[in-house]
C-alpha cells in the first residue's frame, strides 16, 4: 500500500491514521507545484485530480479524498471510529464538518492572489468553527478518550491554524499537545520532516 502525500498538507491526517491503525504502507512525497513524485513519476497518472492524498491499496485500487481514506482506515481498525450503532455515521459527520467547514475555508489563506478581506473572512470563519468544536469537546478527543481518524484530520487543521495566525481556543491548544504526544503523530511528523 502506498500513501501519496505532500509534507504538512492535509494528507498528514491519513499518514497519522495509517500509523495509528498499524497498517503497513509506504509513503511517497509529491511536489504539488510540478505534480511529480519523489520517484519522478507524473502524479496526474496516479491521481488525475492532482492533489493529495491518494492511497494505492494492495490490489492497486486507488482511494482519494480525506473523508474516503480516513473512513477506510477506520473500517480496518474500528477503534478509530466512535462506538455505538451510529458510530460510523458520527465519524462521517465529523469528517464532513472538518472537510467542508474548516479545511475548505483555508483556500484564501493559501492563494497568493487572495485579498486581505478574503483572508480575514477565512480566518474568522475557521476561528468560529474551531470555537464550536472547543465548546463541544468534553474529553481528550472528539469522541471521548479514543483517538479517531477525525482527530487526525482536526490535528492537521489546528497545525494550519497556528501557522496562519488563527487563534486556537484553549481547549483545542491542549488537544493539540495531547495529540502531538501520540507515537503515530510523532512518527508521521518525523516522516514528513515536520518534527
């Protein structure tokens, strides 16, 4: 199995989750400017969308998009999803929220042609969404004491928030430190040269 990633990109969530699940995989870095892999391959031939992540399974099937990959990983190790009859759906609900309401809001902050007004609006929106999550955080992680694939995704969004000057609520600042102590997080950060 191979995970195609760009260091510090949203694919870091999948990288963390794969380590958390104990699944054997290779990771291949992608230069998102040239769309070439560290091996010199044309990344568009692996993922025609041109962005990370892409997970090539052992049978050569390819999964893209964080929600799909993180759900697949949680299906491999069910403790990476909330428990109960709605656990899988609560995971999907949280992954969709992180993807659409937080991750997508960073776009103006990464585009050099964005106006200051657009950047300020993006920061404000992300801060509001993080405040919502902080207000509902009752335990160590999003769904209690167990770290889930949604926690891996939120961790990356919080790293981005810190880099982009977005105020992180106190509850989530402590959450980042708890997540950072996990062996899976430390290993993924080290693999990507971010430790």
